[in-house]
């Protein structure tokens, strides 16, 4: 499945799905550029997850709406509700590991903000 570019107009509709991973990225972000090909590869491999990208350079209001302060930031949605988030560039293995927290939440307990939350 292809990666879908979100806008303020279509974002809410796009995340109304069983599983979605949203990549908030910027035009001049090195870690975002590093992660992009792995994100596309994961989208091709995992059709049961909707992969969405938000360009915060073009749509800063979406970044503000979700309190995105570092790039890239990944938000994970289950049935339209944010379940956790992570920040920082990832390779394919890292994306798969993060998605395992979305797909199998009972393995990580009740930590709403996932493995990269503030301690």
C-alpha cells in the first residue's frame, strides 16, 4: 500500500481506520530523509496498517494540533484514537518494532505513550 499524504482537510478521515501510523516530518529534517525509504518499504509490506505522512513545513497547524515538537514524530492510531507516539529516525527494523506495540498492545502493559515516553 502506498504512503498517503495528509492535509488538514483529510487527516481526521484518514486515521479513522483499524491501524494507522502517521509520520510528521519536515522538509529540512535529516532524520526524516533517512527514515522515508524505510517507511515506504514498511507500507508496501504491511497492507493492514495505513501509513500516513504529514509535512509540517506545509501544514504546521497539524503539528501544533498534535503537540509535535521534534521531527520526525510518529503517532500511532487504533480505531481513530492515538494510542502512543515515538520520536526520532528509524530504519525498517525500528518501524516494525514500533508497530508491534500498536498491533500487540498487551505485550507492553498499559503505557499509553509507548516505549519512548518521558521517564
